[in-house]
C-alpha cells in the first residue's frame, strides 16, 4: 500500500467513532493493516511520508476551504503518536 493511502486510511479511521470502526470488520482489518505498515516504516520514512500527507492533504487549500485546519492535524498527530488506538 502506498504511504499516502496508508495515512489517508488512518485519517479516515481516526474520524470514525469507536462503534463505527468496531462494528465493521473490514474497517477493523484496514486499521490493523495500516498500523502494521506504519510500524514497518523506518522513523525517517514515517516522518517524511506523514509530513507530506499533512501538508498535501490535511492542510491543502481544498481542506482549508472545507473548514479544516491545524486543529484536525494536531488531533490526528496526537492519535498517531499515541499508537493509533
């Protein structure tokens, strides 16, 4: 899976409620797969790919126009730093 897809899937999963995630076995498996892929990345690769994802997707002009901003980025980064649980 492409790193951009990994981070995009995790961003989507982060936005779900626990019930939405755990009531859907396919999403649970996607969550496990993406977490495994992140853990298999080197620290440098995690830093580089996540930084690009945040810049290009989460803080893009389109995202800002939708009303997203640094608050969503901070929440997502805290979640990633906490193990993505």
